[in-house]
C-alpha cells in the first residue's frame, strides 16, 4: 500500500472520528496538531490497523517518537515503508 492510500485512510479517520470540516491539507499538518495525547495516538493507530487489516500491530515505539517531528504526509510514507518491509519479511 502506498503513502497516498494511507493518507486517504488518515483523512477518513479525521473526517469520521474528529469531525474536521476540511482534511484537504492534512498531509502538511503536524501530527501533534490533531493527535494531542497518547489516547488519541493509540486510537488513530488502531483505526489504521483495522482499515489495513493488519495481522500484527503497528509498533508504537517505532512510530511514536517520530510523531513529534512529522507531518501526516511524512507519517503516511513511514507507514507505507513499514508495510513493505513487514510484507517482505514474511
């Protein structure tokens, strides 16, 4: 799954769960601007796991530290690379 598809899932999350009026510029927004506490992050990652139908959890320790310094577009790219690496390992 590429970063654009993951970004579409992120937009779905925020339009459904957070009732944002516009998610057009979501990719450029810092992650911490919308995910303000750890429960938000966990809920967000669980949503992505469900939507991606993952058999393993997204490792929060791997992505957690990078959330502070990334925007949603960068995070989508990181998750896309993680998916490719995990699929190749299986």
